[in-house]
């Protein structure tokens, strides 16, 4: 799979239940790390109301800073 860098302004973000994430606070915002092989799932709802499901590779960090999310991922 080819994963691309995503920067999304979002309204809500959901780390899909049943997948594995670690959470920490960093100077760039809240950091979530995908810890399940081969990937974890993330749902992003934009301010327009559209929802998209993304796969995030294992050991990749998702940075949530206010209403912006930065991550490597691929739409599911």
C-alpha cells in the first residue's frame, strides 16, 4: 500500500473501537500512535459533515492540534 501525508481540518475525529492506539501529549498537540499490525483505523468528519475512514500504518503517529489532524494514512 502507498500511504500519503494528510492534513485535514476536522469537526470530529474517532479512533475506531477495536483497534489499538496509545495517547500522549506533546508540544505539537495530542499524539496518538497506531500500535496494531498492520494498521489502525481512524474516522474523520469534516466541517461539511462528510465522514471518511482512513487506515493508519502501525507505529505511525497521528497529531491532533485543535481542529487540525496530521497523519500518514490511506482512505479505506
